[in-house]
C-alpha cells in the first residue's frame, strides 16, 4: 500500500539505531526531520550490543513485529539504497535461534521447586511455539535427539526439548545506524551531533521547542529515542515518568585454542540459549572465529550512570580476573550442555553496556501522557536493534494518524496482521500477566 505524504517538523532526540530508522521512515513520508545527538551516532547501547534478532517471543505483538523486522533487515540494502561497497556485506545473518530446555528429571528430587519451574517453562515454550506458528513463524519444537543429530556438539542428556527458528539470527550494529543516518541525510534529514537536549519550552500540553546546548529547536512533534537516558530526559522536557531502568550487561569472547568443528559449521552456529529459568539463560553465537557469550544476571539499576559507565567493567566481571569471574559462570552453564564449546579455549575479551529495561520487558512506544506532541520510543531492554524497524513503522503510524482503534495495520507481506499499540503504551499498567516470558 502506498504511504500518503505527511507534512510537519519532527525532532528526534538520540542518535542510535532506533533514531536512524525512524528518521528514514519519517523523511520518506514527507516529514521534515532533525536528529539531535548529544555526542555522536552510536554513543549509546547501539554500539555495545550482542545484536541478536529473533521472533521467538511470548508476546504476540512482538512476534508479529519481529517477523516484520527480520523481513526488513533482509531487504536492508534495497530499502536504504546502499552504495555498492556497503552491499558486499549483509546486515543480518540468519543462523537461527535455538532455545534449549532442560528435563526436570535431571534435577534431584530434593529440589522440587526447580523441577516444577523447568516443567512450567517447557510448557510455556510449547504454548509460545503454537502461538508463533499461528501467526506465521516457521518455529519448530525439536526432541533432544533431533537437537543432537543436527548440532552434534550439543548433548541430549539434560534436555527435554528445544525450540528452533531458522529465520532468527544476528545483525551488524554499526551498519544499522551508519547506513540509516546516511540514507536519512540523503532524504534531507539534518543530524546535529554534540547537541544535548537539556529542557523544553512548553505551551498548553505541548512542547513548543527543545532547549539544547546549541540553541532551541521548534517542531510539531518530538520523539524521545534516548533509551537508557529516556527516563532522565522525559521529565526535563515536560514528559511523564518513564519506568526505564539502566541495567549493566556484559559480553564475553572465547577464542578456541584449535578448531573444534569444521569452519563452515562454526560460522553457521545458531544463537543458542542454554536453558531457560532461574540461574539459566546463558547464550552464545559465533563472532567470526570467536564465540560471543552473554547472560542477563541479577543486578540493581544504575540510574545515576554517566556515559563512561557504559564501558566500566567491575573486577568480578573481567574475563582476566582469575577463574573467579562472571565469564566463567557463563561457561559453567554452557558446559552442562556442550563441554566441547565450553572447553574450546579461553576468554580473551569482555565488553559491556546498559539495557534500558521496563517492568514487563516490553518497550515503550507511544504518546506521552502529559505532552500531546511527545512520542517515546525507548526501554528496549536487550531487544532495541531487532525492534528498530518495527518501532520506526509504529512511530510513523502514530504521527501520520494511521491508527485504527489503537491498532496499526501491518504493510505487505504481513497485511493480514495488526499490532495493538496498547501493548507498548508508555502509560500501560505493568501487570505480571503481560510480562514477556522469553527475556535474555
Ligand atoms: C550488552 C548488550 C547486549 C545487547 N544485546 C542485544 C541483542 O542481542 N539484540 C538487540 O536487538 N538488542 C540488544 N541490546 C540492546 C540494544 O543494543 C539497544 O536496545 C539498542 O541499541 C537501543 O538503541 P537506541 O537507538 O534506542 O538507543 P541508543 O543506542 O542507546 O541511543 C540513544 C542515544 O541518545 C543519546 N542521548 C541521550 N540523551 C540525550 C540528550 N539529552 N540529548 C541528545 N541526545 C541524547 C545518546 O548519546 C545515545 O547516542 C543489547 C544491549 C547491550 C548493552
């Protein structure tokens, strides 16, 4: 369906992947767009990401949205009209996501709660797979033997089953925002670096202009795309309180001492999640010749973080802090499912950044409750890169009025589906029943 032209001036605050793809979409639609970034593009989580993309979620809106995102990233270079040299490399590798689930019977009888939890998460996983298949995702439920036959380095012993989606994979983060902003500028978008939003001029439930260190910027619409800074920024510009918690997250890199499988098999390894539930959730994927490892550990929000804290690695989390470090805790989880991978070599690097987490692990995409012309696109937890294409589509729909009773009709080839914007409404009630179950 052709998108009718809109007019109006939009200022997007933030220079990450979310902002880049929103800028392109709005400029294509006819809006006059300015991006304000306090440092330079990629200053936030977009350059510190594990960059996975999956449609295996338990929230139906997200499953639909991520199918769109995977489709969008598979057409990335055509949609952004990338130059020939950039087209040599695809932005996405669809190696698939493999969630492994443990058999409750491997847990000793004296841990009845743990056994019950494992039975429950496997039941949820199968129900989620049924829902995902219903909305068109090619997800499969695999037996332990099937997993072992397909990926011999994974032992079947602890498993009760797995879910596998071959269209999931991982992205090249810097390509998303560098190509996004390149195309945005080609479409007339102004990207102002080193321009920090510090306040706003308000008038009758609306933002009239943003105040920055480089002067004021008037517009008809304002988009808060600052993710981990979103909760700090919103009240400064007259907006609502946002429940976005900056949570520290770490990535580790393992270098095999010698090859543990054929190079082609290594490059095809899926993002593998080694068990779901408490004290589980370690995951890995190939990063060229290295293995990238991660896990979302329990931690307190760091609401007073500064930019440098994004790269701060506390001693217990350093890969070179002896064996008493968090990277080895991740390897210990992997070892229970794949001793071959866990013992393939040593950890050679640690990187870090913040998730912008919300109470139900779903993002905040929608209008502000106080300022009528302020839209938030933030709180993406560990999913902002994969969300960026669908976030851009939803923001465009909100600004253009393409919303019918709170629903946005998806474009072809997904035009059989709609997305209920209430799921992502920044002012929604965060009850536990609507919490995303598959959080990493
Ligand atoms: C370790 C780790 C692993 C992750 N793994 C994944 C994954 O596997 N898959 C996935 O999809 N996502 C993952 N994420 C999350 C993902 O990286 C983020 O959700 C995403 O990058 C958010 O992009 P963004 O553009 O919304 O925000 P950001 O990239 O954080 O950009 C926000 C920008 O706003 C700017 N800004 C802030 N305040 C102001 C202001 N007042 N004025 C002007 N500019 C301002 C900042 O400088 C920053 O550049 C991971 C994140 C981390 C840290």
